């Protein structure tokens, strides 16, 4: 039975992370839920025409000949 002291009771599949969990545990739990690719990262751009900026996906394999089209 859930007593309301934590957002999710132990054993509920939340990895035991709650509002008072250490940052390392929270980060580990978040990364396990939202796993991504380590070779893809954001690249900042700025429009010379409008001055607006943003981010676009970039790939660590972009210039590797042995992996054409893999990004």
C-alpha cells in the first residue's frame, strides 16, 4: 500500500527514484528511460540572414568513410 511519502511506492518499477533521491540516481534512472545514441549530439547554428539561433542533430559518424549514410 502506498503511504504518500514518496511519489511512487518501492517496487513500482520506478527504480526507487523519488524527490529526495541523489542526483546520480535520478540521472541514471532518466537515462535508462530515455536512452539515446551516444554518437548523436546537438549542434548550434545561427542564421546570418535573420540572426535567429537553434540546434540541429549532428552525428559523430558524419565524416567516417567506412560508415556512409549511417548517422
